C-alpha cells in the first residue's frame, strides 16, 4: 500500500470508531427504548467496518444478521410493554 492509502484507511478507522462511540453515548443517555435502538444501530454501523478491516468476515456476517433480528425482537417486546 502507498502512504496516502494508509493514511486514508487510518482516518476511516478513526471515523468509524468515533461513530461507534457516538452510538454508545447516545444509547447510554437515552431513556426511551426506541431511542436506544437507534443508538445500538449506530454502534453496529461503527463496529462492523472495524470487524471487516481486521479480516473477521464470518463475524461480520453474523453481526449483520443478528443485529436486525434482535432489533425486531426488542421492538416486539417494547410494543407489548406499551399495551
């Protein structure tokens, strides 16, 4: 890799780590379960590229499949609590 490419990849990694941290702060500070889901989605969006960069494609596929399913389950549970 050339030096410019390496710097760009490092910048992207820092950006994705920042996105994950923003999602963490957001999920921790929100009280409403639906708002927490948005924060958890932002965490997943920030962590998934980091997992792919490290070469753990099997873990990335598992995370990409598990996060939406758990989101649906949490939405169903929250809906039951509202009744």
